[in-house]
């Protein structure tokens, strides 16, 4: 029925800060940026690798995330990476707080989490 995930949508509280984080800090490529006057909202389409997209939305006064990370709904976004430790070093070099690297008990792969400017948990998971 489904062939793959088409995109993941994220609503941010500060568009300029979040755009800088996802584009300049994480290095995601801008596919398209649209301002929707009727909604007073930006929509930023970001490329992840060559397959998936993140949609970054801004809306006036969105509600805060309820809890971390166990609220109903989206728990976190996970990116596959070749070298978890290498990415951790790059993130920390940019001043991003990253949790200690853990090992998945089922797959024996390395993974860890950090947060975007609004506190959304982002996971990096070893390929």
C-alpha cells in the first residue's frame, strides 16, 4: 500500500533560528522556500540525502511541545548516518548538546539524540 515516507513536517516557533539550524548547522539542502501570506507562514522544503524531505513550517504562536519525548504523536525524527561518533563530534563542535552514544540492544548499532531549537528530539542512527 505504501512505498516509502514522503516527508516529515515540523512546526517551529522561530523560523529564522530553525532554518539556520536545519540548513547551516545540519547541512540539509533547501529544495524550495515559500511564504504563504494568508497564513503568515513559511514552508521550507529540505532535502535529506537524495530521497526524503523535511517540511519546516512557521505559524504565528504555535503551542509548545507537551512533554519530552513521550507525548502522543511524533516522538522523534531519526537520520541514518555512516559514523555516529563522527557526527557527534561535528555537532558538539557547533555547540550542540548531544546525549551519550548508546548501542541498540536489538541491532547492535550505535545511536544517540540531540534536539532542535524547539526541543524536538532528533536521533542519529548508524547505517
